[in-house]
């Protein structure tokens, strides 16, 4: 599999949208005529800009395809993206702007645990839905929020699958490397509990700076733990530094979450990625054996792009958003989008299903393990 060169994204509008008729505390902003407007705060700059570039491009391709087929109810969809630089404060500020000034019908695809946590009280106050979040943190799911809908398995689901896989191959002595930020500190205790619950042993744990500057001493510390494998709870550029350091100083198998390894990270790692095991909360995109995968492969071919998990993730999430818009009626409001999401029950996107309902806001627990092969391709 060849990997694309990732060009930095500038702040841009992707396509189509609508705004809400105010209800109670909700902002009262008239929708742009003829459009269904969705709003997204995302890192177009900062440490997560490059890892997220293809995911955002996948969202755009989905909207392009929807509009090419006539839009939704004859109206074009438009996605308005504001840059938050992966800063939670800016994520909330952008969400306010998108809802209260630009009239977004729904928010979409926040990136990061802290960033999503910052927005959850706001969407409940304004009664505006948030569909999809690029974080599987259990912290986002502890308190019910009627306006928040997720589209992927949680990190707890991924960790259980990872640890069970390690136990199955008799790698029961596991080291943890976790990022020294909110993401890593929230997940490390959860990973420790799962390791114990699945009959494995925690060999030790080591924090890693967000930049990955201490990757070599971290790998050396892990080597001293006499572990049989490493579970890495790291995202962004630090992934590159640690995997390279692990190969040089520890030589242990590394398992990591789906968030950690996208096309940009794979390209930067080169041959050092070989053998890396990655849990995936998105189905395998290269075998076009379902209507969804066939459509996605055709869309990527028309766009002259290589198929990858990143684009597929963004493409799938936007298809879920579109399903909510389709069910929201001729003149949708934020409230009718929320109601439509609840009524989706079993949502079949074309051979890949999710389930929503009045008491079910988290649509999928699909997880599988993939391994990076010698040519940078993923092997199931």
C-alpha cells in the first residue's frame, strides 16, 4: 500500500448545512436558505493536524458524494470547519460560534477527549446534537447526554480486545506506555484494570511526554521491566518517537489503539512500523465486499486517492451524520436531528451496521486487530 503525501489543511468549509429553530435555551439563528449546515471544530493546526488530515478529507469526500447524488431532500450539505489547534478552550469557543453565529444544525466530529468533554455541557444547554467524536474515551460515556451520539467502539472495548489477543498468544506480562496528558492519564488506570481482569500481569508502566522527547529513556525503562509486550496509549507525533525507540532499545511487540496509527504516522515510521499491532474500530477498507466498501473504493478512485483507514473513518462518520439529517424531516431542526438519531435503531450503512435508540447513544462496539505488514499494509 502506498502512502499519500499529507498537505497541511487550511481552515475551510467542506460542504452543505442548516441551522436550528431555537427551543428554550437553544440559540435562535435562521438557517442558510437551501443548505443543511453542520459545524465542526477540528485541529487544522497543531500536533494533531497532520494525523487528522486524511480523516477530515474522508468527511469531505462523503459530503461530495451525497451532494453529487442530489443532497438530502434536494438540499446540499455543507460542513463548516473551524480550527481549534487541538485546544479544548478553542473547541468550545468554536462550537459557540458555529451554533450561535453561523446557525449550525448539528455539531460534528470533535477531536480529542478533553475537547469533547468541554463541549458536552454546552450541547445539553443549547439542545444541539453532537454526532461522532474522534475519541473513544470512557470518560465521554459516564454521564448520559441526550444530545451526544458516538459512532465507534470505546477505548475500553479496544483494550479488552488487545489484552485478550496478548493472553491468547501467551504474552501475559504486559508493560504500559501512556502519554503524560489527559488522554493517557485517563486510560492508564483503565488499562491496568483490564490487564488484571483478563488474567495478565502488569510488568510496569511508564509515562511519555506529549512531544515524545523522552522516548529513548522510556523504551529503556520498559526493557528493564522484562515484559513480553507493550500496550501503548499514545497519540500524535510521540507515537513515532516511541516505536522507533522501542525497536532500538526494547525489541518488544507493540499494541496500540486505532487513534494512534494513521497514514501520516505510518509514512513517518517507514519500516519501523512493521509488526506493529493496531486495534481497529473501523472495518477493513481494502476488500470491497460490502456495498459501503465498494462505494468508498469507487469514491477514492474517482478522487485519485489511495484507500486507507483514515479516509474511511471520516467517510463512515459523515454517513451517520447524513442518516440523522435524512430522518429529521423536510425542515429539520437540532431537536428533530436528535430525534432522528434515536429512531435509527439498526442503521445499516451498506453491510456495516450501528445501533441507536432512546437509551442507546453509542452506536458501535466493533473492534478487530490488524498488524502492519512489510510493505506498510495492514494484515487482518
